[in-house]
């Protein structure tokens, strides 16, 4: 039988013109609260005692949201994610204002959270990321019993408008390679740029390639070189789909084999001028120079991956095969990103529908379509009246 913690007391404070409720909590602390009406005071006393008796009472704490968020990230997030991912969590957390972080965790309301998100002066994408972090932290606090209610329930999380995928046009690609070839300094970046366009691999996956990953007709992706706060490290693919074999044209393979001949079997193919791993920040700086020399609008190096995927789909390569090549776990993700690139996807639909639903005859599949007879809408004697929409 659960222990009951007394009945509490209610007294009238004449100096304040308030009814004061006092209850002893299970931890021995005295809980007090004041009300204007005695009936309200008694209702709170009964409700609080009920929570105590059934074991659902949450002691009042002085923990701020900022303190809880630090604890949540350290205990529940950091052990489960990669270092680079955890750094991204910290970047998002830095956008939470000192005012909101200083609020008592147990006193934050849905309105408080909604006002904070609405007033946040960041991009729509970052606002959504902040909202997701708040939602995860709030849900965890509720699950472990630190707050009575998940304050993010009911908050309208903004959905940023998805920007169209940027690619390089067929006219721009030759300009990029011309800019590389015309400069002795930039020429050393030719293999990486050519591989990016021909394979659709991610930058970190290409930078992690060693001579052992080069085959007679393909490269094997089984790791990625990541840069975290200026330091590089190797990591395995995030999902099983990331482990893959990407077939390549013979001239790309030949170029990679030439690079491999200059390296030890365990060395990276792509090294900087000092012989150190070629990190993403190095590529980023070189890429800006290449685009500037090419005289075309700047787009990120990652757009070479988008360009590859778009060109594959435009060449009628099945979506499932493109998804495997890119390392996507789901073909639906590939279709959502690049489906617009499939040529003529709606051009033949009218003819196809006509063939399938041809009335009074067998369709292209050899099945008779038995539809009700079509009513006569047009007549010389009766004017046609279309209903208003």
C-alpha cells in the first residue's frame, strides 16, 4: 500500500489576503502555494496529494532549460552519434537565446516555446533544426519525469520551403574543366573533380580512397574522411547502403590507377602539396577558385553529385540503380531529390491512359474495360449547362 503524506493544511493570510496551502512532499520538503479563493486552494491540495499518493508527483526543481539541454546532449545524444554529428548539435544549440535557456525547465509552456521559435532570427532551415532539438529535449525530460507535460506538444514547427536542387548545365561543365586545365596550380584537382562528376560519390568518400579501393572497372566505397574542427579522421558509412561498388568509365579508372601508382597501398589517393590528407576545407577553397576562373555562378562542390544523379536519370537509368550508386538507403529519397530530372515523365500519359481505359474495346493489356455508357451531354436541341464550381 502506498504511503500517504498527510492531508496538507490551508490557512488564510490576512496580510496578503490569500489562502496558503502547505503540503509535505515525499522528500521531506514543504510545498506551499497561495490562491485567491479557498475552493481553488483546496482543489490544488487534493490534486497534489493524489499525485503524491500514486507516485506521479514531480518535485519542484530550479533546473534551467539550458542546464537540462547540456545534460541531455551529454548523456543521451553524444554517446549515440558521431563526433561530427554531435558538433552539429552544438551549432544548433548555440542559436537558443540566453533568455529561453535561463527559464525554469518546469515552468516553460507551449506558448513560451512557440514565441521563442517565431521570434528566432535565423533561416527557415535552422529554425526547423532548433525546433527539432527543443522537441527531443522536451520529450526526454517528460519521459524521465523531470516535467509534468511535454511543452513542445502543440508547437507549430515551421517547415522550410525546399529549395530546388542545383546542378551544372551541359554548357558549364566544359568551362569547369577548361579552367582547371588552363592553370598549372588548379590542374592537380582534375582527378577529384572528374571522379566526382563520373561517380556521384560524396567528397569525404572520395578523399578516403586508397589504391586498394581501385579495381579494373570500379571503385569501392567503404569509408569516409571527415573533417571536424580542423582535424581529419576516418569513419565508416552511416548506413549499410553506403558500402557500395561504383562502376566508372575506363579513362577515369586509368587516371585513378596512375594516382595509385604514386602511393603506398594504404595511402590516400588525394594528398595536398605537403603529402597530408586532402581535407574538405582544402577542396572548398580550391573549388571557389575553379568556379571563379570558369566564369560561372558559384555552386558548391556537392552539386557535382547532384549533376551526376540528374544526368543518370535523364539517360533513363532506373531510379533504383541510381539510388544504389549514390548510397541512398531508400530509392524514394532519390526520387524526391531528382525525380524532376526524368525526361518526359508526363508526356505520354494521355496516350497511356487512353490505351488502358479505352471504352468498348480491349486495351493494350488485352482486357475488356466495362464502363457504364457515357451520357450524351451535347445536343442540338438542348443547351448544355455546366455546373458552377
